[in-house]
C-alpha cells in the first residue's frame, strides 16, 4: 500500500470510529476539515450528507437530504464507487427515493460504460433488493458493453422473465418484458446446433439443461405450451439431445406441456409409449420412473377428454395388460380404478362395476397403509347399501395375517378407517354411544394384539409402527363423537374426553416415542385443556426445523400468548424454548431472519452458477416468508407475551409486527391424521383453538400493538414525529369477525379501539373530537361493568366465566381451567392494562394533556383494578379446586370410567384398563394437574 493510501485509510478510520461511537458532530467536523483542505471529492461530499442525515434534529436531517439529492443530480454524474455506495445507503433510509436510487447507478454506467464494477455493483444492489426493473437494465447494460461474457445475456433474459411474472409489475411491463424474454430465449434456442457432433456453438446459444428449463418457464408464462412440447421433440433441444440426454424431469415437462396445450391424442400416444411393456423378454423394460402417477393420470385424462368408446376400450385393455405384466404396480391399479370411476360418473358403467373394482383394489392393496387414502376418492360414488357391502367385504377378506412383524394387521387398520369414515361419521346424527364405544374397543384390542419392539430398547431406535394408527383412530373417535353425548346445542367436546384421548396417545408414545401424528395431536389436546407447559414440552419432541416453523409451528403458537404466556419451571436438560413461550417465539422468528439471509445468499449463488429455475424458486420462497402471516402473527404475539408476562423487550420485532403489506398463508394441516369423508370438515378443524386467525386477526392485533406503543411513548414523554393514525372499527372487526377471531378477541379489539382513540386524543391530535372520546369512554365503562358481572363469584364460588370455561368433573363444581378460561381472562386483562395506562398518562401531574374529567378517570382506574382483583379471585378459587386432596385419584378413575359424560359400557372400560399403563396414567394425570397450577400461578403474577 502506498503512503497516500495509508494516510487516506487512517483518516477514514477516524471518521468511522466517530460514527460508530454515535459522535456525529465530531465525524462531521473531521469531514469538513478535509474538504476545506482541498480534498473536495464526491466521496467526502456523499459521506458528509450521510452523516448530516443521521443527526437526530430535523434541521441537520433535511440538510443531509438536500445535499444527497444534489449529488445524485450532479453533472457530470458521480462515478466513484465508494461515493455511490454511500449515496445508495442514504437513499435507502429516505422514503420515496426509489427512482433516485436506481438513477444514480444508471447515470454512472452511461458515463463510464467500460467500467464493469459500476454495472456489476448496480446489478447486485438491484437484484438483492428485488428491484427487478433496475436489475434488468443493469443486465442489459452489461450484456451490451461486455458481449463476450455470455452469462450477462442469460441474466438479461432471466430478469426480463422475473419482471414479466412479478405481480407488482404493471400490465404493460408484464407484456413488454414477457415478450422480450420470449424473443431472447427463442433466439438462444435457435442458435443451438442440430448436429450433436458440432463441438462449438454460438456463445449466446442455450448450453445447459438449466438454461433449457428457463426456456420452458418463459414459454409456459406466455401460454406457449404446444411450443414446449415441440422443442422437446426437436433434434437440438429434444429429449435425446446432448443437452437433455433423456433426463426424466424433461419427460415430465413434455407431458405437462402436452396436457396444458390440450393435445389429447398426442398425450395418449406419448403416455402409452412411456408405459410400454416389451413383448420380448430380451428387450429393455420401461424405465422405473415411467410407472409414475403423473404419467398414468395423463393417460386417463387424455382418454376421458377424447371420450370415444374405442379409445376407452383400448385404454382399459392397455391398463389390464400392464397389470398382468406388472401386478405390483400401485399406479396402474389406481388408473384402472380412476377410469372406472369416471365411466361410472358418465353413466357408461353401473354401480356394481364400480363396487367390484373397489373391492379388487382393496383385496390387492389391503396390506398397505396407503389403501385407505387411495380408496377414499372413489367410495363416495357408492350408495349407502353398496358402502356397507364394501366395508363388510373389507372385514371378511382379512385373511391370515403374519404371526409377527410390524405390518401385521394393516388390512384391519384399513377396514377400521373405512368403517369410521363411511359408516360412523356419515351416520353421525343417529350413531349410538354404544356403537362408538364398541368401535374404540376394537381399535384398542387390535392394537394390543400387535407385536411391538421391547420398551427396553433405546427410545431413539423405536420407530413408528403401522398399528400406531389404531390408537390415534381410537382417540379421534372419542373426541369426534362425544359431542353428541352431552346436552348442548353447541355440541362442545366434553373436556374429560379430551383428557382420555390424551391418555391413550401418551400410552401410544410409550411404544412409539416419535409418532408424529400422535405428538401433533397431543400438542392441540394439551392446549385445549389449558396445559400450556405440557404442550410446549410435547412440541419440542416434534423436533421442528427450518420451514416447519412456517408450515407446522402454528399448531403450537396460534393464540399461545392468551393461553400460556408465562414460563413454566425449568426442565432438567431442556432448552428455554421447551418451557418458556417467549423463547419459543423468538426461536421461531429467528428462523425467518436466518431464512432471509440464507435465501439472499443462495439466490445470488444460484444466479452466478446458472441455476435459474432454482433461483426463481428461492426468490418466491423468500417473498412468501417475508409476507408470511405466521411471521407477522408471531411478532405480534411475542410482544403480547412480553406485555403480559414481562421478560426481554421485543421492540426488535416492531417493523415485522407493523408491516401493512399483503399476507401469504402457507399453513399446512396435512400432518394430522384425517379419516373424514371427502367434502367434510377435517378432523383438525374440530381441534382448533377458535377460528383460524387471518387478516382481521392480524389487523386487530396490529391496532392493539399500536395502542401500547403509543402509550409507552406518551409515558416517556417522547414526542410524536408522525400523526398517529386510527383505523376504522369496521376495518378491524368487519361484519363477520367470527371467521377469524374468538368472541373474546372481538370484544377486546373493540375496547382497545376505543382506548386508542382516547390515547390519540391525549397525544394532542386534532383527528379525534371530545364527543368521540366521551363515546369511547362510555363504551369502556359498559364493558367493564359487563366484565365485572362475568367475573363475580356467586354463592357457590363459581363465576359465570368459570361456569362456561372450566373443566367440571362433577356437576356444579369447577375443577380446572381450559384454554377458553385462560383466553377469556387474558383477553380482559390486556384492555384493562391499557386502560390503566391511559388513565395514568391523563392524570400525570404536570401533564399538558389533561383534557378529561379527573373524577371519571379515577373511577375508571378503580373499576379496572377491581376487575383485576376479581380475576385473581377466580384464579385462587380454581387453584384451590385443582389441588384438593383426592383429585388425582378421581381424575385417574374418570379416564377409565368416563364419568361426567355418563358411565361408559363395561366393554370400553375393560379395554382401557387393559391398554393403559397404570403407573404411566398416574404420572400423566399428575403432570396435567401440575400444568394447570403453573398456568393459574402465571396469571397471578401479572401486574398492572
């Protein structure tokens, strides 16, 4: 390094140190000193403007903006890379300067077109910030100025394609750039030599399968599906070309293109070619990949679309011949069933034919667990007598199972699932309790008859067994049908049935500790039972990783802040996330942060290595994760947990929580076992903690978060730089809030809205009038009076809220909380906490914002504290009932006998006694009671 460079770096280091130490005044003095001494460079001017902008006072900030924008428009344009970097960084912080941010690089590139670094930096910044239009311009500039580097040409095509498919692009841009991408990639395809012996091809010709897949994506986005099929038949880019070399993924692409182009004769011919079985034993058999459901489905679809008797007969014969040659093919038999079902729907075959085909499929596949899920699509076509006949056939054709082995009894599992689905659930209105008990008893009896690995084996080596489904099915049946066993118009599931189902699943986990379906259902069961600490511990056993925080973790986190916001006592050997809800939320949110950083790196690497389709997928995944409803919900919920239970400040999630952009919902429920008939609500829907939160829930939670944020700023006498906005109550709650929110959440959102209006008025805003504030306070007063009545303990020490939401083991005596109890209580506490803050701010001595009657505010504070005390009294009463002597034994007895919903028959009681492990059952009930006490104790610690 030269002496001048060393001096320059040392001077820069002094300024950097001052900025890092937040000593902006010194940093500004150091820069101005160098400028005065003649070092009047664009770099120092840009740095000076940046430091000015970072000042806290508005005068310096505005001066920084003015000087930054002046440099951006300077002639000749700024071309120094370091100066451009600083200008770009400053412009990123200034709202509304997106176009200026783009233009500084474009002007610099035009001024010095042969300086590659300017254009590559321009491209990198634009690409990493999802500015496809600017990145496309940069790519076009690179491929024009450096034509020998072929990747720039492909980059220009790829960015044009991204612009064409971006929902944020205008209609004109989508059409313009879509056409441009199509023409450029078509030219690249035309340049590929047709003769594979030609070793050299034009630089801008397609050279890799990744580039060919990009062509396919571009053609598909333009609706040119027939051209995709045509290209994959060509000599230069076809399936047999040097580039493709019969890669099976392109076979699927061609098949997809033929279907989307509705070229049905060609589709039929091609699928038969793929599935052809050689008549000569010496010939090479069809590739293993060809026996793929996508191929068979295309074959059946093409036959249905052509829809002639000759074609249908030929396809039926083709499928039959294939089955004769390869009788183990599951997909061939499914295709046969699918075609028969289609013909039945069109009236070309009768009911008996469909029934016999279903029976034939069951007979072949009955020892495979997929048999039930395969048949469930076609069996609804049968009438009730035929369904009964089919299920009887399923039980009659069980055969002799193997004496030992994990797959013993799979045929019986399939038969029981079919019975549950088509005989019991479809006849739910008239099915008797005795019938359900007998069904559950058979499930448990069959489970015990299956050989299991020794429990002495290391738990990590005991894998799930097919027979595990029997315990899950038994638990599901108790939950699903017990709604009919109580006299309630709402058909609420009896809490004791939830406890019994949990006991059965815990028994299953003794044999199969890693059964995913059982663990996931247990998480929901424990949450519904108000045992949040056990739900957290159980969730940890699922070992949720990576994208599962987006698709699966919602099963724990939804409404967790109003069910179990407090930390349970530490568990030996466990992580904080396994007993502390705040830590669990933070871990989930860390996934999104890490995923964003990883995705940015992967997509940049993917572009550099020419993996364009994967890069597009990464970009789309990153977009969905940024706009994920789960990410937004967890940010809002972890802040709610902190407000209720304390802990580390969660201000770092403010930006995510307040993000107003559109939501993307990727929540999946497929991991739950579901044996319900098609077009019926899934079993998982029955087990939700209230309606599934969506946009209304998010908006109401954002409004509540805004309320507490404003109150915090007002308490600290922090000036409002921006006029607080109040959303409309209609926008928050809407006309049908019950689709997103529980009644408690709706009421809480309504009260928090009125409190926000009062807080905005107190902040000095002119957007709220005195009359509106008076109306809001009246609404709050009415709500408080109603809440006090709901919380008041009657003569039997039972409040109305307790009678609706507690677990009752005996009539009139509440025993333990459920999720509804915690949820209702915490949904009252949160607005009360906000109310007391509003009153404190308004009554603060020396406050200039005291605009409300003092006596009214003091009365409100007193009523709010009274509501808090009533809540504590409810908690103390319920804690007393949970810990009463003899309750453990009573709970154990109830799991076996089912009292509280009426005594069970001796058959089910006997099966439960034989199946449930006595010691483990006692431990299960004891932990349940401990979890209830922990949850109740947690609410007692809330201070207002």
